[in-house]
């Protein structure tokens, strides 16, 4: 087996993944690939809790802020980009780190991406019209009816994922889940999965405080500057949609903050559900010594 090892760090939002990744990168003298789908975009910094300039300087980072908010990007594009970066890292290092809360992107990097059938343009347009006219709840009802398996797994707050599943279903008449990969793609490296978790009350307290800090740092101004791009898929996400509603006068600022906190807690629960299906060894966020010991054992 290859002696090259990819350290995968996952877990819910606000669990301390950035700090753990930097500590492990320093210990193993290596570089970090971000697998956080929200942090890929240059204009989205405060609302995604992007690593600070000091954190980015503490260890080499890749795929942070490398896209414009209007650029389309998906798991397949991430797989291509991240594998190329991994080749470069592994040419000089025995370890590399991938970190993020986007379980699909981490899974794609380690095990490959599903080969989905092509969808005719008219079906994509029809599905997009359904989303615009009837809303995400309607597509979720459709997904639950036609593919309960994927309905139970999907991030129900992510319209792009729900819409993609329904496009496949409408195009083929088959459940989206039936096309999902059964056999992993062989990779020229081993992966060791680390999951970060902490007591739920503590996690929720950290989430609530993080949202308050985002407001203090200027989330409202960041979102206001993105108003011309609010239709972009990248911005259909927690923190931005609620702030757009506030700027539209649909809620008060206090209501928007409370909704961001609530929706972020809900998102964290979905992340935990996803990562518990993966080959994860769980650690407290500050147990760096335990992580190092486990990684060394697995990498022998």
C-alpha cells in the first residue's frame, strides 16, 4: 500500500476544524486542502467563517477563496482540482490534510464521484421553474415520494442538491439513489478520517456566539455587497438567505440573527448525521495528541 496518507478532518460547523487542521499540518509538516463548499468563494468570508489571514499564514492552504461567487462549481470540479493539488503535495510530503464540513466533497476526494446520466436541458429548465414557482418544499415532497432513501440523506436546506436529484429522477424515472456509487474508486493514497465533536450544548453555544461575532465583523455589509448576485447558487446558504430577507424588510435584524443561529444548528445536526456514516474516528477538538497517535497508527 502507498505510504502517502490523506488526513481527512470533518465534523459540524463551529467544532474547531480549522484549528485542528493547522495544528496537524504543523505536526506533520504538510499542507491543507479546504473541502468547505462555502469557503471556495472569494466574496464570502464573514458568513462562511473563512480562515483568517493569520490562520492561512500558519500553514499552506489550498482552495480557499479561489472562485468568484458567480462561477459554477461542483463535486466533480472539486475532485479534479483537489487530486491535482494532492499530487503536488505528495510529490514532496508523506501526509496531506483535507478539512471541511462538506461531507460530499470529502467523500468524493477519497472514494470518487458517482457517474450520473445526462439530463436534457428542457428537464433542467422545467425543474428550475418548479423550484422558482413552487419552492424548495415542493421539490422536497417530490423527492420524498420518488426516492425516500436519498430524501433521508440529502441536505434539505441545499436547493442545488435537491434540484439535481429531481432532475435525474425526472429524466430517468429511476430513484437518484440507484445511480449512486456502489464501489469506491481506487486512490493512490490511504485516507484516515478524523471527526470532531463536542457536547451538543457546547456546540450550540459556539454556533450562537459565532453568528453574533459574524454580525460584529460586518456580515450585513458583506451580504449587502452581494445583492446583485443573490440568485447565484453559492449564496443559497445559511447566513446569506436570512440576511437577504432582512435587507428586503421581511424580518428585523434580531429575527435574522436568531434564524441564522437556528438554521446553523440544524445544519450542524445534518453534518453529524452525514459524518456518522463515514469511516470516522471521533475526537474532542483539542485532543491533537490523540489525533496524532491515531493517525500514526493508521498510517503504518
